[in-house]
C-alpha cells in the first residue's frame, strides 16, 4: 500500500500530486502556439512551482475557524464622558440672571421727561402722599416726590373741586439766573442744576402751606405699587393691602399729564381730562407747578 505522506514541503499538496492543472497561455495564432511548445511547458512548470508555494503558505497559516487562531484583543472602550448636566444647568442659570439684570437695568434707567408723561398720586390711608412722574408706566419714575400732606386731606381737597399744588425750591447760592451766560464765562461748564433734580421743596395746596416735599429714590414699596398699577392708564381706586405690601390699603389716582416748560426755573404739569372733548368743564382737575425762586 502506497503512503500518501509527502517527502518534502513542496509535495504536501494532495491536489497537486493527483491532478494535472492545465496552464492557459494566450497565443496570437495556432502556429505560434505549436512552434513554442517548449517555452509554454517551461512557463507552465514555473507557474506550478509558484502555485505550490502559495498553497503551502496558505496551509501553514491558521484559519479564522481553526482552534489555533487567536483573535486580537478588542479595543478598550473609551471612558464615558463626564456628566455635563450640572454645567449646563449653571450656564442656563447664569444666562437667565444676566437677562433679568439687563431687564432691571432697563427699567431703572433714567430717561428725560417728554411733553406727555404719566403721573400717579398714591399713599396709605394714614400715610403721606407720593407723586411719581413716569415716561412710561413700565419705566422707573423720572421724578418721585414724597409730600408731608396726609393722603386723607388731599382726597378731601380733590373731592371739593380743582386742585393746584405748587412746589417751590430755593436757588443755590452763587447760581446764575442765565445759565447760558455762565456756561460761556466758565468755558462751557454747566450752570444750574436741573429743576427736577432738586432735593427739597416747599409745598402749597390751593394756596395753603402743607409742609415740605422731598425728592427720593424709588424703593421696594414704591416699585410694588407702581407694578400693580402698570395695567392702569387712567383712573382712581384702592389697592388692597396684599398687593400694596401688607401695610394697609393704598389709595391712588393716575392720569396723563401735559408738561409745559416755562424756563429753566419753572415747569408745569397739567392733567389731561378726557371728558373735555365730550362737553365737560374743559379744565384739568389737577395742576402741579415746579418753581425755583
């Protein structure tokens, strides 16, 4: 019985030993193929040797399905990214705070008074009267005065008829009555202070002295009252204690005023009466005068 063991590595292919693999060579004509028989047989031997070497190399390499094949280790998984939820929340909160700060800054920005403004008289029942002038109902007051007159007495005066409130302040010592001339003399420097920037005033109501008035900044209690009155364009009423800050009911009267500037030392605010065009008395019910003497 003949053995099938190969004597050398080149004879290890069973298919090469028992089957004849034809070698196809391109020929231009039948005569050229017949005349070059020896060359084609030599090339066929060389190709056979290359095929045996290739098959021997493939038999020596492990297969993907063999037991000796070792798969490469899997790539280590990248560590999970750190949690960004906290950072995103902090960034969102910071943007929200910046937007609120910008909105509050816009509300508190001082704007010059125009020809027509919103005026509001308000105060506690047993407190003092506050007078606020705003360019817009949602803006911070450009002028806020606190009068020494009680709210109840002003309500009685307004119920009797027309009310004229005069506020007088003293001219500063050394101030010039002609600020343009003073500015030219001082090389362009500003002269007198603006009338609405004066701090203290003497108050008169229908010709009767009623104490003093003081210019003040808008506080938290004033902001609560003005925000509660934002939807009101004109009218009078009472704000409950819950909306007014818990210190009692707040009485108010709001209307549009026409501002008339007589000079640098005199301004007047006339309440615009909507009933004047429908056959009313034609005159404002409330007039406020600012004078510097």
